C-alpha cells in the first residue's frame, strides 16, 4: 500500500479574531505566570523598564514578522522568510532556533501546569498535559483555536481580578515606595531578555500562515493587535503586583500573583489564581505545540528534517506526523528537565530566531526610513540574547553550533552524492 504524499496546502480557516486569540494564548500564559518573578529578581524595581525594553524589541519584531508573513503566507514563519530573503542557511538557522527554543518552552509550560495543579507530581501532570493537547491539535486547527479562545477568556478574567484586588487594597502604598531604583542596567537588560520569552507568542500567528484566511491582510492586523493587548495586560499586572509586594518580594516569589493576592488580604482568591495559572500555561502550551509542529513541517518539506514529517492528514488537514513527533519529544523533556533552565535557554533560541526575521525584513526595502525598525529589532535581539544568564547563552550557542555543523555535513554529503 502506498503512503499518502504531502498535501500542497493546509486548510485556511482562521480569521483575524482566531489569529489574535492564538497569539494571546501563547503570550499571556507564558509571561505573567512564568517570567515575571525571575525578571523582577534580575532587575529589581527596574522591572517596568525591562518590560518596556522587551516591548520595544517585540514591536520591532512584530512589524518585521507582519511584513514578511504578508509576503510569504506559508507555514514555517522565519524559517521561510530567512530562506527566501537571506538564503537556505539562514532559514535553516532560524528554523533550528525556533524548534529547539520553543520545544524547551513547551516543556517549561507543561511543568508550570504540573506545578500549579499538583505540586510534587508536576512531571506526571506535565506529560499528561502534553499528550492531551497533542490529541486536541491532531483533531484540526479549528478545535485548537476554539479551546484557546476559552482559555484566553478565563485567564483574562483571573488577571483582571488580581489587578482590581491589588490596586484596591490598603497595603499598596508600601509596595509603591520600592518602585524607582533598579539592580543596574545589566539586570534590566537581563529582565528584558527573560520577559521577551513571554512576548514571543505572536510568532505562532506567522507560523500558521498557511491556515489563515486572506493572510496578506489578516496577519499584519493580527500580530500588532495581539502584541498591544498583551502589553496592556502585562503592564497592568506588573504595576498591581509591585504595588502590593514590591520588587524584592516579587523576585523571591515562586507564585507571585497568588502571593500578591494573599498580601492584599484576599486569600480566598488564591485558589482561583492557581487555576488561572494552570489554564494560562495550558493555553500557551497548546499554541506552542501548534507553532513548533508547523515549523517542523516546513523544514521537513525541505528535507532538513525527516521528509516523512511533511505528510498532512487527508481528513483533518493537519501535519499529524510532525505534531506527534513534537508531542513525543516534549513529553520526554517534561518528564526530565527543570523549568527554570528551560526559560533562559528558550529565550536565547527565540531571540536568535527573531534576529533572522529582522535581517530578512531589512532586505525588503532599500529606503533608510523603512530599514530603521528592522535594524533596531536586530540590534535589540542580539543585545538581549547576550544579556541573558551565562549558562543560557553558553548552552543555547552550543546547541545552535551543533545545528550548524549538522547543516554543513548534510550539505557536503549532498554535494558528494550528486
């Protein structure tokens, strides 16, 4: 029996609202519940400055991604943009950075779910979450978008409650006194790099380019809209939590939003926050698996990964083999790795990915004014990447170096066999 070949295109079913929801599901879950406390630990009360830096770099990257996605509306995101604008090697490097970095993000989000649902059994819960969401993705992109929409509504409601409780409490004055001085410029940059891990979810919109209706109009509208909403949410939550806890206490907290609500005198809301955190991490994990599997699909089509992963399911119109492969790898990682190291490692990979995106966008127009934004984005990505903790930089650079060597070996073998 012959195996079905790859489908030429995935099914275009997502509109602007669906695409925005996918981006929100990626960003809000990761940022508020995973990156806020380590960023505060790095920057001290310069956390809000670090958030602003991360937002500027993310905006530059979003504009570059939006322009490129409108021109190349295919699955793969910056893997496709780098390949078309800079050459096959740069596309490969972007794809490698994305798949490796975001696979680590998947594991981090799965472990976050486990930590909130059942502390002490987080690895088992994390694996169960990965298996469940891989099955949801297998059923089709519309089911994934519907579930993400529900998750985003729940999380936004929980975060709104946290903001109202913290800003309305009588204990907020003491916390506000700590907002002002930071741990130094290096700490602020490191916090910005860690917070960028949270902003990077809009990449999921671009990597789903082959499943979006009218992508030339939809993607450039959806990306900045999702980013803007997320920035408002981040800033509101950060100010609210700082006003109650202060920067030092926030940096030490393992569950900063739950601790802030407790400090504000609303202990009855703590279980709600814990549920919201778990749901948010699930939303982020769902969208992450979507994005990684689509980039895997694009790389498999070009044979940078096993070509068998490029097959699209004839009924569900999803890259089912890529999704199953990604789910299996993430499940193994979720059973074995530590969540803290995964965040820094993921940030390095994603910043490398967006550096290629900005370099690609720089080639679209020769006018200096049009090149200023991608140039700023490229510089910002490089600065934030190397401001991350030294371990994250060394491990991230080492993994990418292995990928470069593998690319060179494959290229040499291909030339010798011709």
